[in-house]
């Protein structure tokens, strides 16, 4: 009871009550002796009193830092006795008081004097002399006693006891006097296992988790021993990380990550795949929240997270984890972005850890099967990070960041270039090289003139060159890296030196030329152009002897040629720079002597053009073109268009040369074709060259003008008539395809050699006519018919007049066409089965195409000499026409019974024919020379097709009906109930709100043409006013919008206005709508122009008849009525604007 009261007094006493104790030594001695008593309650009271006494003593002596000597003598015995009590007791209250006392001792450092003593027990008499002992050895038994004593409290069910014991461990191990041996003894005594168990059962209680992890962190200094226990307790750490990762700046985040890092890095095979997967997901979440600003991350935590994730990717157990590539992608991306987002706020070393993670992720992505989409996404993400974030940051931060970061970025890029697949690394190399990398590299050398930076820069450059040029092209840079200077001007100085047999200088000059050449491909200029050209010329003049004896590598000399061509071409483009004729002469001699395949190398377009402007090497260039044809056409038939944009010579580049006209490209091609014709056994090469020309025209149609200006017509004429290849079927087909490409795209004014083309056309007629047998034609015959169609098409532009007349008046061709048409018409309803997929159907379509172009050509070549009415009903005893002729009724049969494509072409032919008849009648005032029955039969066919499924056929038939109605044949009109039905259907559809849509404009164009024609008659049918009454017109106006107004619709309202069908409020409403429509058209004008331009130029190579047929039909659509929807967006809008203007003018007259 006295002890208890004393404890209460000590607890409640204000100030230091120890001053009232006369003999502290005797008191403490008695209390220490009392610890041997068997009563748990008494020992608990004694420990509490001792705790309060030493606590008060520690407080009072804190100012002077020393304890009285009469107390120090008791510490070894007291520590030992306390540990003994702690080990034996089962009372949590006793444990709590004992732990509290020992914590005071630990905080004051009294444990070190005990742990350093070899005594494990001592009597009270021995204690007096304990501190005077001079020599002490390791007291492992005392540490073992300590470990054994704290096991009970660690297993206590009282959380406060556990936390107190953990705090005791922490204070003991955190003192600077504590050694790794102490931690090792504790680990060997299984204390780490106890702590892991407490952590496992903690339920994520913050105080317990914090205490456990602090202790485990201190125990981990006993690395080898602790790691063995860490392997067992590792599974406990993953759930803990799941908890602490969700708390921003959690105090033991870094402790947890350190332990995980230690296990993953030191014992990688122990961690299971599921644990690695969860760790990766947790770390990924931490990076994401950090980047998004949801949760901050201490620098130490960030570096540990990067290190752990990198170790996970290197762990064997990570192979086969399906979610790991996606996690690696997100973690890497967020780690990099968080460092780059606000670089000034983060320590510089953080970026190095993020780059480490990026490198490990890239290595990991190539250890698995690269074809797996997950790994490919990871690689693509890494490349994208480099392209969109790291390289731009590198360019911005190069002036204000530390050398280590610059080296880290360079090393990262270099590592990716060395390890990655050819496709991905080539992509990264192109990205890097396209980012002014050579200039940036020399900027690094200027800012950080250290040997380490120099090596890193040149090794990186060599790897970039390896990837962009291939075949270890960067080896010269690696060989000369130690000798190369850091200033580009010094590079030029080296280049201008005479090397003789100085192998080191030769190596440096090769590296300099390689650097200048590669940088020039990406439009980088490392020095002034005048200086570079002067250095190149100096190199040529002083080292020309090396060219002959082979000291200079062939690849180096080729790079010299391409560099020289570039800088000469640049000088010619911008300003005149003096050059050395002697150096140019030596260079040309070198080109001819070495016979390099320059067109297979990467070359700047300016350099290529300059070479093609040099007539002195024209024979060499012709040979290069032929080699290019062979290398781009392995099968000798078709040339593939490359699609790259990396200065490799592809078909696009050659096409641009030929079309430009400021070089010998087109002339060389034509000359090469002529040259090959003069030699035997050149069938394959002739085919290759003509295929190349066809592909060039397909890429850039303007190239056909240049080929014609340089005599391609003469070359084709010679090939057909005089060469030994004129009988070759392969040559004939290839040449025909080339001619087709030329004639479809050439400008008429460039076709000057008409006599040559006349002879070529005559040859084509000789070939095509015999192939028309019955109702079918051979493939080459159909191709020739397509060519003849294009000749006729060119005649409408005042070209090929004589050649076109030869076609139009060729009796054999006329007879053959008549046979084909007669055979088709005789099939009746069965004609529908003869479409473009059958021989007879395909032949009929090509014949109709030829007929259409002949009608247009006849109108231009023989104006006034032909009675177009002869194409209508033939009169008895009339002589057949001496030109190609398909009568109107035959066209109607084809329209009625034919396949969809036959109907389309026949409708174009019929519209052209009726237009010509109408024009002639309006000029000559001729009577119509056909019976009413004939005309009614024609209109009956047309009326039935006004609502054909093909809107193009429907519009053509509507225009045909409009033309016939314009002839004012009352006998035909008055009995036409179908016209009324069509107009009523039109009015109902336009006025009905439920049918108003964006698509109704095209659907009703054919009927609109018919309604307009009826309104223009001198005697408008009386039923028209009842159809277009006030309510109907108001309904139509209500449904109009800017998006569905067409030129035909405006034309209809104009005729209604002229015929007084519209009221003033309806006219006002239409004016508002049409003005809004005009504004809408102008807004969309630029986009429409671009669309039409693209549509006109991008045409497939006609390497089969289907493509030839489609292109001819497209030409027909362009030549037809301006209202045709197929003419293009720009023409359609122009016609709409014109009709709106006319309507506005007409309405203003009536105000």
C-alpha cells in the first residue's frame, strides 16, 4: 500500500519530488531488491515507482545532461533485473511499467553500457565496482536476454503493450551507439518474425503499422540475416503497402517501400507472380495519383517506387503476368510526366530514376514475344513518350539543367536504340534525327565540355546513324570519336586537311562527312553553307589521290557526292556562291567511274534535282533510272509506290522530278525508252520503263505534259511501227496503258506532234477492229476502244482533230459497232443478264462509251455538216450515216432492258444526242422529222426511268424528257398522263413535312427538270396550277433549309415566279432562305475546293479494264450537264450560286 501511495504521489507531484528524498541510493537499492519478490502486484508498483523516479530525474537533469553518480551505479543491475521481470511476468500491467522504465533507459543511452558488458548477473556488492571495470567484451548474452524478455510483450493481447515494446526496440536500435551486431542478434532471436506477425494482425491500425515498420527498418541493417526473415514476412508487406499507398505522405511509405525493394532486389525468385502483379498495380496507382495531383510523393518514395518497379520487370516471376505490360506502360508514362511537368520543383535526380524505369520497361518489352499486342503497346508508349515529352523537354531544358540529367536522357535513348527491334528503333531514330538532334548534340558539347559528354554524344549520334541509314553506317563515328572535336567549325577544318596516309585523319574525315551528310537529310545546317561548300571542295582538291588508290571508302565518297550536290543545289536556289570547276570536274569523273547506285541511297531532294540538272552525267543517270525500275519491280510487271518520307528515292520523288520540268528527268525517261528500242532483248526493260512512266503520271498527272513535250509520242510511234518489239503482245498492252495514262491527264496545248498521234491512232484502229467479233471483244481490243475514246475526248479541246476524224469515219469500226449494238438489242429482256462481268456486257459498255465521245467529237469537228435528226427514226431508203451511229430507239432499248451500267452510259448518250438535235433545231428552225408514235415510244421509256434507283440515270432521263418537251410537240404532251403523275408526286414529296430531309434534293432532281420544262412551255398544262397551288408551294418553302437547297430547286422556283405562281410573302421567304444558303456555301468554299482538287488528282492506275471503264464513265459525268452531282462539289456550288443570283434578279424586277 505504501508503494502504491508513493507512486501516486510521484505521479501527481508538481516539480521534482526527488529533492525531498534524503538517500536516493538506498531507496533505489531497496526497490531493485524488491524486484525479486514473487508478487506481480508489488513488482508492478516497484517498476512504476522506478519509472517515475528516473523519469523525473531525466527531466530534472536534462538541463545539465548528467545523471548523479549515485544513480549510475544501479543501471546495469537495474537493466538486468527489469529484463528478468519482463521475461517472467504474465501481467500486462507489469509489462507496461517495465517497458516504460526500459524506454527511459534506452532514451538516455543506458542500454549501451549494459549491452557492452559481458556480465549477465551480479550481486549488489559487485554492482558497486561495476562502473570501475576497465575492460569489457561482447555481451551477447545480455542482448539475448533482452530479446527473450520482449517476446512476451510482443505477443501480448494489449495493443498498448505491443506498441510500447516496439517503441523500446526502436529507441534501443536507433541510438548511434547501436551496431549491426545488435540488430543481427535480435533477428537471430526471431524478433523480426514477431514484428511481422504483429504487422499481419494489426488490421492496418496506424500506430501499430508505424511502430512495426520503424523497427523492421532498423533491423534491416543486419542485411544477410534479416533478408532470410524478410522472405518469410514479405507477404505481410503487400497488404500494408496497399494501405499506406492510399494515404498522402504516409510516414512509413518509404519504410514499406525500402523493405519491399530489399526483398525484390535481393531475393527476386522468392516473390510470387501474384504478389508482383499486385505490387505493380499498387505502384502504378501511386504514380497515377502523383501525376494527377491527387497525392503527393516524397522524393525518397518516388525513387524507391521507380527502383521497385524496375526490379519487378527484371524478376523472372514477372514473365507471363498478363497485366504487367499495361501497368508498366502507365507507371512509366506517369513517372516521366511527373518529372517533366514542373521540372524546377523536383530534385534533379528524380528524372534519372524515371529514366531508369523507362529503360527497364523497354528491356522488359523485348524479353517477351514482340508480337503480343500488350508488349507492342508498351513499346509504342515508350516511343511516344520519347517523341512527345522527352525530346521536347530536352530541347527546352538543355540550357538550365544539370549535366547528369542530359547524360541520363542520352543514355536512355542510346539504350533503346541498341536494344529495340528494327522497326521500333528505326522509328525512334527517325524521330530523334528529325528533332534537330545534331544541333542539339553540339549544343550539349558546348554547354558541358567534358570527356564523358563527348563520348556519350558521339556514341548516341553513331547509333542514330546506324538506324536511319542501316548496315552499321555509324561505325566511322565510333572509330573516330576520341579524335573528333566538339565544335562544328573544327569539323570543317579537319575536312579541309590533306590526309595522305594518316589513317586517323582519314577516319576523322569519314566521320565528318557522315555527320554532315546525315544531318543534311533532316535539313540541319551545322555551319554556314558557304563554309561547308568550300570545305567540301577543299577536301576534293587536296585528297583526290586518295579516291584513286582506295584509301577513301566508297560509301564515304558517295556521301561526299550527295553533300556536294546538296550545297550546289542550295546555292543555285537561294543565291550564287562561287564554286570550283576543277572540283566539279573531279566529282563528275568520280560519279561516272564508281557507278554508284545513287537512287537507292538516301538523298536530299535538292541534291537529287541538282544531279538531274547536270547534262554531263545524263548517260549515268539513265542507267540509274533503269536500275531503279528493276529494283522497284521484282516481277518486272508492276512497280510499287513506296510511301515513306525519309529522303529515300521512291516513285513520288521521281514523279516530282519529271513533273517539275526544271531538270532532265522527263527527257531522260523518253530517251531511255528510245534507246532500249534500238537494242535486242530489252522487252523486260522496255516494260519496266513504260510502267514507271505510267505510275509517275498516276502520282502526278502533270508529268504527262513533260513527257509529251519531250517526244513520248514519237517514242510510242516508233515502238508501234519500226521497232522489233511492235509484235510483242506484252509491249502492246503496256504501251496502251501508258498512252491511256497520258491521254487522260495531258493538257491539250502540249499535244503538238499531231501527225505522230494520227499514225498511232491509225495503228490502234488496225488492231481494234478485228477484235470486235459478233457481240464481244478481246481484252486488248477493249483497251484500244478506251484509248480511242480518249483521243475523241481530246478533240473537244482542239487536239487530235485528224486522228479523231479517222476514228469517226472508219467504216470497219462503224460496221463492227453496229454489229455489237444489233446483237445487244436483239437480246430483249435477256440483256439485263449481260452486265459488266460478262464479255458481251463489257464490250457493249465500251462501245457505248466510244459512242458518247464520238457524239461530242462530231459536234466539234463537223459543225453544220451533219443532220442530227438522222439519229432519230430512220426514213425508208435513206443511206446509212458514214459516221458512228446508234439510233435513238436502239438507245431506248438499251435503257429499258440493259444492266445498270449499260443504262447509265446509254442515258448519257441519249441526252447528248437529244441535246445536239435540240441545238440544231433551234438554230435552223427545222421541223421534227419523226412520227408521233416514235416520239411517244421514246418518252414512254424515259418516263419510266425518271425514278430509277440510280439517281444519275434518273436525272439523265429527266433531262431527256425536258429536252423533248422543249420541242413543243403538243401531240406528245397533251396525252401524257405520266408527266402529271410525276409532277404531282414531286409536289407531294416536297410539300409533305414527313419527307423533308437532307437527302431529298438528289431524289427529286429528275422530276424537277420535268416540272421546269413544263413550266417553260408556251402552253403550260392547266393542271400545273392545281398541282402547285398556294398551300403546296408554302409547304415546300417551309421544308427548305440551307443544307437541302439545290440548283434544280432554285430553278423550279424561278419558273414558278415567272409563271406568277408565287405570292409576295413566298418570294420574300425564298429570298431569305437563298441568302442564308449563299452564306453557307461561301463558308464551306475552301473545304469544297480542296475536296474537288483531291478528287481530280487521285486516280488509280488503269491496270485492268474495270479501272479503265470507271475512269471513262467519270469523264462522261464531268462532261455532262453542269447539274450533275458527279461533277464535283465546287461545280455544284457554283451552279447553285448562279441560280440563286438569277432568282434574286428576277424577283427584284417584280417588286
